[in-house]
C-alpha cells in the first residue's frame, strides 16, 4: 500500500521558503505604498502652488484678494489624499511661511508645506514634511533623507 501526503520535513521546507519570500516582499511593498503617498503629497503641493499663482495673477498679491480677504488654501487641496477619511489622511497642506516675506513686507512670497499627520500612516516616514516656495525651491523638514531623494 502506497502512502500519500507530505512529510513534516517537506512542509517545514515550504514554510521556510514562504517565510523568506514574505520577509523580502512585505517591506518592499510597504516602501512602495509610502513612495506613492509621498508622490501624491508632492503632486498636491504643486497643485496648491498653481492655485497660489492663479490667485496672484487675479489679485496682484499672495496674501490678500483685492477686496482684502486673506488667502486660504481650499479644503479639497489641504488634505492628502483628498477623499480619504480623516484617520487615513497622510498629510495636511498649509502655509509654512507668511504670504509676504517677513524680512521685506513688500516682497511677494509664499511657502507651502505638506506636513505629515500625527498618528497617520506617514507619521514616521523618512522624507518628513515637504515644502515648496513660490520660486520653485523644494525642501524637506524633519527628514532623514535628502531633498533630492525625497522629491524624485
């Protein structure tokens, strides 16, 4: 009579192989997800910069409209991702510097920031918080990686 089935040794070998594959695949997948969230935040930061440029072209100021109303970032642009529930949002976009330069109030200037949400899925990300100035200067705050690596 012929026995059918697997021996314990064969099962343990398969479990070991699956474990090694999971040890490689899971961190790679998680980094891929973080990379896509960073790309989404950078893209939305660029959209806010375009919004600010349009605001400036209509009002000749980054700070206030012609009727004196202070500029604000529209709510649909201020959250990343836009449609996620509050506990799943990765970044909040806001002004990192006043809409006019602090050293020269007549200078038209803005600096916006995509800050990681405390307790959010990107709270401990290596790229920290992204910044963008009206001149196109890109930066990162509280990051353990370089600006070049984080903005690519």
